[in-house]
């Protein structure tokens, strides 16, 4: 068996093509309703597929015709020489409507399975041997297997067995009761599966942000407004009596929940700088120049319109919201080159760094140096834990809480504690698979031997989970599983779904609820509004495009491969979507509230226009010429 491909944290892998009885080999599924589909990508020589077969047989007995089971070829010739020949034989038998009989024989026999055994089975099945030999060698048979292999790889399959249940990859336990629970789908399983399906949608995070922002606007501009304000402005305290920390709900969302979001941002930045799109110097320079230009141009447009008391809002149109931008790119599908998505994602990483520096440098609260010293000591402790190779989670959590309190007391936006935690979480060298496989196999073999002993002794009801070996095996399996991920990777996987589907929507709900009846008659309100809108809609794409073209023309940055000028311009327009962090900037720039409301309206209007403009440019454009140094000059 080969380990499964990595996917985005918390995101389910979806099957691109559902079961097709005219193309797939399918057993069952003739019930009138309540059908559950299983697709198995398998290898007839894979020992793990062989061990899974009895479980699938018991599931068929339990569910009857409600279970539709489809087998797709995924022979691993490198790990199991001769596997392709066996799969060709199964297809040759399928041409005589005997696929499943051949399937049962192959999985019912222990290897080796060579040409001699294949022809013995074919004779036992009373196949037309002349036709069987002809089909076995035909190009059409091989093409059928290659199609399954190619499709499997597009579905993220890298090893066998890989299971999909109702179109979602099944990553749960392979024992009978775990799989039966997943297939019968009690209420908890249905909710979990529905959540995974929604999370697998490319734009699910952006959709929740839109819904949260719309709900906040609805609450703030209807009869619900007093209740909404009461909720956002109500105080909440933690800590011992007499030494409580009291903040409003909105402030807790801004400084508390966003610390978790910034943890994820920091982990993404760190990953991209070590092994991603920011690892190569020439590749990383383009988004860096683009992010600098995308920050300076909107700030310049804003400051050209705003002087004096309204000038602090210059930072509002400089921030880009990656969830919305990448969500729109995902919805456009194949119209968007992969290289453009990588560029926008890398741009957003650099943009987040600049936004966090802006928060820390330009918008400190009432400054208290002694608490900043305490924050420095907590930061030093985090890195000491890293250098000491401390892999337990609780010391980092406890130290980060102290760091958060110190930054808050020092007057620095406390959510930045998440970035410092991300920088200090330790990574580990990638483990060798062999020792871990041996450890897991030894533990499971011990349990299997104990189970077989109980069956042979006629004591099938023996409670093996009460035996000492059960605890030993569970500890070894947990240790092997935990070693596959470093603390940084575990944190990213744990945080990502909560950040996209709860933390950011909650912050958007608390920050977007501005009354649309704001008085825009004053010159100051109008200049704030126009400064933010023009900064996002015009300044962002202009700054991103011009800075990128200058970097390419100077030969210091590499252009994204296969991206046309029009596509690049469309992606630059999407960089003008500035919801989440831009709203935070508005609160920091205008703590009094009235100007902040105007700036937030500008963010909503400008982000909507930038998103519509970028999507229109990408959706209606045709491929022209790529952005290359030659074309730029």
C-alpha cells in the first residue's frame, strides 16, 4: 500500500465521476431507494485490498441491494510486478460477462498469480479461451485499465485500497462496524458527511463570509439593529475575580478569534517559504513586488483624496481577502490557469505579511513598554521550546496565552500572537515509512493473533480489549500515527476548517454590521468612501499590474507560465477584494465608529465591484499572449 496524497487541511476529496453502470463494474444497487455507493480503487495483488474484501462482503450481506459496490482498476506495477496482466485478465473476463467471478477467484487465491494460474481460472469459469486470449492482449483492454488509472490519479488516488463513499473519499477505519456506521449514516454521521461535502466545495469559505456579512447588514439595518448592537457591544470577562480581562464580544472576535486565523496565515507563509510557491527566488519576487505595488497604489489614491483627520484610513484599501479571491477563481474552473491561482495565493501570503506589519507598526493602542518586554520574553520562550524540540502541545498553548495577554496589555493587536506561535511551532524531518509500518503491523498482528486464539479456543466472546496487549497496541498505533505529522502540521490541519468556516464568518458578522443610513453628506465621509472604493477597484489592480510588469521587464522576477495579459489583469482585479482584514483596518484606523462605518461601506462596495470586474474579465476573455519578459518589454 502507498500513502494517500496530501490534501488541503480539513477538505474532503470528491470523486470526479460517479458510478456509471455502463462503464463501471458494479455489484448490487438494485434496491428501490436508500442506495449507498462505494467505489474502490484496487489492485488484485495488494494484500490490503485482499484483507478488505471480507469486510466488503459482510457489508453486502448487511445492506443487501442497498449497497452499490464499484471496482476500478489501479494496478501498482512497481510494487506488485505482474499486476497489470491480472487486471487485463479481469477485463477480458468482463467481455464475457464474468468479471465478478474472476474478481472472486483472484482475491480468493493467495499469490503468486501468474499467467498459468490466470488460464487455470479462465478454464474453471468455462470462458471461450480463444476469445479470452485475444482480449487479454488487445489494446482496448489495456486502454480500459489505463483510463481507470488516469482517472484515479485525478481523484487524488496514490495507493490501494482507496475508497469513496457516495462520492467522498473515505478516510475512516476499515473495520466492519466503522464502515457500516459510515454507510448506514446515523444522524451524527449524516451531519459530519454533509459538513465534509460542503467543506469540499472550492468556494465554501467565501460563501460563508458572504452569508455572514449579509446577515450582519440585515441585522444592522432592520428592527434587529438594537439586538445586534447589544450582542456586539456586550462585555465578556475571563479570569479570577478582581483580575478579570473584560472586552466586548466584537473585540474578542477581533483580537481573540483572529489570533487563530493569524496562526493559520503564519503557518501558510512558513510552508510556502520552505516548500511552496515562495521557495524559489525568482518565483517569489513577482508576488512580493505585486504586493508592494498593490499596497502603495491604493494608499496613494486614498491619501490623494484624504488629508488631515481622515488620513489614518489609508490602510483600509491595502488589504486583500484571499478567501473571496480564491473562491471566485475556483468557481471559474478551467477558465483560470493553475499558475494564476498560485500567483494570487502567493500574493495573498505576502499581502498578509504587509497587513500584519501595518497593524503592529501604525496602529498600536495606548503603548505600555513593560508589557511589550513581557511579550518579548514569552516570544523567546516559544522559540526556546522550539530549539529544545518540545513536541507536546500544551507548553506552546500556555505560552501563547501569556503572549496574547502581554501584547493586549502593551497596546499591540493581540491577534499577532498567532503569527509568533506559527513561527515557533516545531517541524520534524519526514519519517521513514519502513519503521512506522513495522511498528503498526506488529501492533495489529498482535491483536489479530489474540483474536484468532479466542476463535480457535471456541471463545469468540472473549473481551480482547481487556487484555494488556490491547493497551500496548493502541499506544503503539497512536505513536506511529502521531509521528506522521509535526506539531506545525497538526496545528494547521486542526485550525484550517475552523478558520474558514467559523472564525472568519464570526468576525465578518461582528465587523460588517454597519448601518447603511450613514450620513454621507459631509465632505469627510464622501472622501473616505471614494478613497476606499477607488483604492480597491482601481488602485489594487493598477498597483499589482504595474509593479509586476516592471519586475518582469527588469528581469528580476519570473512571470506565471501560460497566463495571458487579460487573465493576469483579471486576477489583479480580484486582489481588490478586501473584506476581512480591511474591516479590521477600518476599526483600527477609526476607533470612534462613525468614520469606521463609512470606511466599511467603502470596503463592501469596492470589494463587490472588484470581484464582479475580475470575474467578468476572466470569464469573457480569450487566450492571447502570455505575460513573458519579451512581451512585457
